[in-house]
C-alpha cells in the first residue's frame, strides 16, 4: 500500500517566514515590514537559531519575552506576529497544542492592555488640560473661524483641526489620503489606499489603509466609505480650490509640494501644531480620540446601539468596548457601565444589543450617488455633536431591531434546549 507523503511546512526559517508574509494578499507592505521587525526581535531575544525550533518551544519564548524590560503593548505585538506564523501547522512545524499556548498568552496580554487603558490617567497632552472637554475644543475651532482671515496657511491648519473635530476622529489615515474627482478603476484602484473624492455632487472619504482593517492576516473591516456633508463639505472644497490642489495630490502635504506625503511622526507633529494655532491647546491625534470617546461616554443616553456602533466604525475601531476604553479618565467619567450589557442599559432604550463583533463595512462604489437624508453619526454635517438632531434609523438598524426581538423571544427556548441532558 502506497504511503501518503505529508507535505512539509514551508517557513521553517526566518527568511522563508518573511517571504511567506509578503505573498499573503491580506498584508500591506508596511504590515509585513512591521511583522518582520517584530519577528527579528523575538529571534534576537531568544538567542537565534532555526525559526521552527525557536517557536516550537512556546514556554521558553514566553519566558524570554517576560524577562525583558518590555511593555505590555510590545509583548502583545510580538505574540501577535508569532500567532500569525504558527496558527496553521501546515505552514510551520509547530503542533496545534503549542500554537494554542501562544494564542492563550496573546489573549491574556490583550486583556492586560485593556485593563491598563481602563485604569489609566488622562492621556498624552491632556495631562496639561485636566478640565478640557470635547465641547471646548469644538467651540475654540468655531471661534477661530470667526476671527481669522482664511489665507493658505491658516486654511491648512483649520482643515487639519476640522477633520479631527467635525468628524469622529480617526487615527492617521488622512496623512496618506489622495484627492480624486472619481475613484480610479481597474488596476489603477488600490483597495488598500486612502482617497477623498471631491466633485460637484459630493465629497466622499474612501479609506482602505487603516490600523484595524486586518487582524492576524484577515481582512476584518474592509474599505470604509461615507460622505462629508454640510459646512465641512464646503470647507473641504474651499480648501482644495484655494490651495490649487488637483487629482493625485495629497490632501495634506509637505511644504509646498502636494505630491509628497508626510511621514507618520511628522504628521503627528503637524496635527499638534495646527491644534495649538487653531484651538490654543497642544492636542495630538490620540488626544482628540480620547476627548471624543469621553464625550460619547458622558452622552450615551442620546444614542441607540446602532448609532453607537456606527460611530465606532467611523473612528476605525472594531467594537464598542475598545472605543470607550479611549475615554479620558477623571472622577466624573470613571463612574458608569463597564460591560456591554451595562452600556446598553444607558442607551436610548433600543433593547438588547447585538453580540459584540466586527460589522461589515459600508463600501460605496465610486459612481454611487450620495445618500439622502440626515447623517447618522455626530460630526458628519460639519457641526459639533451637541448641535445635531437624533438621526433617523437606517433600514439596517430596523432589521437589526427585528432580529434582536426574535432572538430575545427565542432565547429561553434555546437555553432550555442547550441545558437538556
């Protein structure tokens, strides 16, 4: 009887691991570069050797990482790339039991990171401004508009701040965002790039390159696309026209060269500098996110779960709890719900929340007409959140409510069925 030959793993060495990562379509070049660096550091900490032999001893690897003076976030990042490499025993000769050790340890470090977020003091530059609120920042921007002549330099600074205050504040996606009047088609379109589509009919963000899109090599969130409306749409068009920007230019660019993008650290400095000029406060990207999360935390009663999850998608996070962990801790914001069930109890009385899980991204085509009707999240109209009326529920939310009701009705029977012996 002929033997069936077992296929050999393909990435037993470090170089082959990097080559394999580059071949995976789900990974962007920058992600591969980051993973390569993390894996290299793990090998260095563990004393080098053959990749399969090093990672084949999870107890030794985990012990070596813990003995280093590394932050929780760094160890979590190292474990994440190890998990990517070892999760399939056909790829690397590490059996499933050992791979599970890494998975369990990674889960522990994710929880540790969340615990640190949950008990941390005011973040970043916000330590300087213990009483600063989201409303104060939004008002400072509005005051700046009233007293400022809009020359090119001031329009640039104002546009930076507007993108982080008149929309739910994302991370650094705007750094690489290019202008186009229509999305490129065919091979010219890069689904892992960021665009702002500006034409006579609409202004639309189309974001394909952001931190939380992929996790462990899987595309969890897809491309995000939504329209900018109201005063912010007018401000974007005025900015582009005044600075003479055209298709292919970066929306935010270095010096006087629209074809040159900012590096990540440089863009963070630009945001902080623009914030100081426009609002009077030294605020970085994460500071805006912390302030906004705190504002939502204190105003949960104004939202349904569907609206809250829509806001979470727009800031680029995967679930509600992650987003609310950004809130800037003070005595008046620490009090309140700590679980998704307690959060839903403070919401606008829409019933049981759906199970916390990433939702499908809203991906509009380049030629799709802008959606009519009121905006669905705070900030979309170019006004501050407190000025916006409650949005009309979308068809998807209504369907979600129906499904939630069906689930609630069926739950007692499901519990009874599952507990039968």
